[in-house]
């Protein structure tokens, strides 16, 4: 029973840790040209013209592809 208890405790700690990291980052998806908040699905799908914004006051840098 000790092994089962240890496994359950480890799983609970893992779930709690993941929950805390998910809530600690406040971000939202915005349309670049208008700075309008939009559905997160645009950023999750890497739609051109949309990027994640946060309360930090600076935009995340974008990786641009070089044209050959």
C-alpha cells in the first residue's frame, strides 16, 4: 500500500504543479494590425497576423523566414 500511496501523491503534486504554471501566465491573442483581442484559436493555429500578448508591456519577437 505504501507504493500506491507514493504514486498517488506524486500524481497529485504533478497535477497541482501543472495547474499553477498554467494560471501564472496571463496572455491573450491579438490581431497585430489592430491590437484587438481575438479568440486564442488564431494564435494556437499560428495564423499569420496574430500573436500572443501578455501584460509585460512588450511584444514577443517573431521568427521570420528568410526568402531565398
